[in-house]
C-alpha cells in the first residue's frame, strides 16, 4: 500500500499503541538547549534516573547566550548560570555538548543540520517549538515540552497522537526578490495560524524541489506558526549532497547504504493525503507582516487591511487589536512605515546563504541614520565561513553590527531587545506582542533582503526598488 513519508517514519518508530489511543514513539535524535533542559535533568535526578541513550542526545546553547560578549563570566548571571548548569548536566550524563569554546555552538536548529546530525527517515524532538526545521531533511521533527524532554532523556520515547497529513504543492518560478521566507509567510496567510492544527505539512511541488536545503529549512521552520506540529520535505539528491561529508554523516559503504534507506522513506507516488493545497509560485509577492500573528501579512505593494475587511466578527476583532498594538492605520500602505531596528538572523534566516544573498546587495549602501541594524550568524560555523568570505566586513562597512552566534533578537531571553514601542524589521519567525523583549515593541516579519532594504532606507521598502534584484 502506498504511504506518505510521515506514515513510513511514524510506523518505523512506533513502539506500541497505548490504551488511550496514543502511540509510544521512539525518538531517534534528541536535541537540547539551556532553556528547557535544566528542569528535565532535575526531574531525572529526583527519580534517580540517568539518560537512557546519551549518544542520541546533542546539546548546545543559543537562547540566552549574549551575542555581544565573548568572555565568561557573562554580565548576566542568569545566562551564566544556565550555561554552567547545562555543562554540568552534559558531563554528568555523557551527552555531547557543542559549547561556546568548541567552534560548533549556535542555534540548535542550525547546528543539527550543519553537523549532519539531522538525517532523513528519523524522528527528532527538541524542547523548542521550531524543531519542525529539521523536517526539511525528510524527518518527522517536532517541539516538545519540558516534561516530554524528561521522558525522552529517560526512555528515548514519548506518547503522541498521530497527525493527519496535508500536502502543500508550490509550483512554478518565484519572481525576482521573492524568497523561501515569502513562500511560508504566504502559506500561513492563506491557511491561517490554526489551519495546520492536527496536521503534518508535506511541502512539495517544483518550487520546493528547486530549493536549496537552507531554503527548505526556512519553510519547514515556520510550520508551527501555521498550527502544524510537523513540516517536512521528501529527501532527494539535494538532501544527500548537503549531508555528504558532514561530521556526523555516514561514510564509506555506510554512506551508500544510508542513502538507499533514506530514499525509501520518501512519499510513494499516488499515496493519499488528508488534504491537498495547491499554490502558484507566481502569486507569491515579497511579504511583510503588519500585525501580531504571522498570518497577518500582505504583499509589499498592498495596503494594510481595514477592520471592515474582516470576514467575521472574530476577524474584525483581531484586526482591531493588531492595528491598535502596531499603531498602524487600516488601509494605509505597507511601504513607508518608519523602522527603528533591523534584525537579520534566527533559526529561520541566520544561515550562510541568507548572509551571502544580502551581502551582494548591501555592498556600497549605508544603514539609514537612526536605525540600529544587527546581523547575527546562526552558528559559530556560519560565522567562521562568513568571515572567511569577508561578509562581515561588507556588513560592518554598510553600518550593520556583526554579532556572535545565538538566537539574539528573535526572542527576549538575552540582552538583544527592543526598547519601548520600537518598530523592528525582522527575519525571525514570530511577531507576537512583546516577542522581542519590550511589552510594547513591534515586529514585522520579512525576508532578509527586505530587512536590509528597510535598514538602508529607514522605512519598510520593496527590496526590488532599493536594489537591482536578479532573477
């Protein structure tokens, strides 16, 4: 019988059916960081338990690590304490830890793939909502809570309800200046933040197939923002070439064997899905969020919606709340909104290709007066390669701050925060109220090049008007 990748991977990792109808699912790879793991390790100690399969767990620090300090102890005692706690837990339990002195530290969803830990056909869990990123490799990857982190550490399994599968086909060529970030923002705009509840999203179609692995990771990363627990792309030659030669990838004969197995997990031709959505790539514009959810976005040439445009009373209430918080006028142009901060980084868009794309356009330009613009590599590996290519110098000359690896301004767990009601053009994944540190701070999500365009002009701009964007 034909099966989807989701069904194949789920069935391969199902330990047993539980009395409540859930599946006890084996977790092939467990990723941890400093925020959700301390309590989990504490619960193990309370029960006198050890990590059951330490070779399947990998740790790094990302959320709270400062990006403007490199010498410990850090000025924030809480950050220092959390890092030291993770170090101790990893040593005590023989868990591999990509510490700040290893040259491998970074955002967990960037470190896993670049080290070759993230591989097709497996299950991956992490105490972080954007774990769906790893699904780009043809894995079932999802975020879990602290008690589930404990369960995986202790048993290498958790209890889950099986998801339905929605296939989202994106076909055709994207217009110049339109990127993977625009694709996923467009999908969320079309299907809503709750549209994926109870689903795994399978991203497919000629557009997705033509994406690099880093572009696929961007799309899968924001699956959770559309309500889906899982988002994935079927593994193919693009996947295998990315993984070839990575530190944790198989080698020699084991590589050939692994590739054949990985290929077998791809969705079968003719398999059935619970739902299918088709999107024409030509319909996707450079997209910017104007509100307080990732679904509240419009094309850069469109106007912000008015309250009257809400189809239901709930929609109208949501638009009203967003306009009041963002201090925008319904019906006003998306372009021209004055920004205070520009942030390029995060597990969504903090990879080498993001920086390479932006660097070729910002060279020779200058960040507008009154705008703080920061660039934060997603990992120490990304930073080293970027610096070897001279990208850091291009950004610094343009007026950007080049920071150390970390989550940075994606969220408010480190010193990189908005002040007051500052408006930030951000390449990150969430624009919730207070997400970037200030209870009144405002966030607009967009692609890295659109962030750069806003940084240089000082206002939300169409990158295609600011730069000569190649097709």
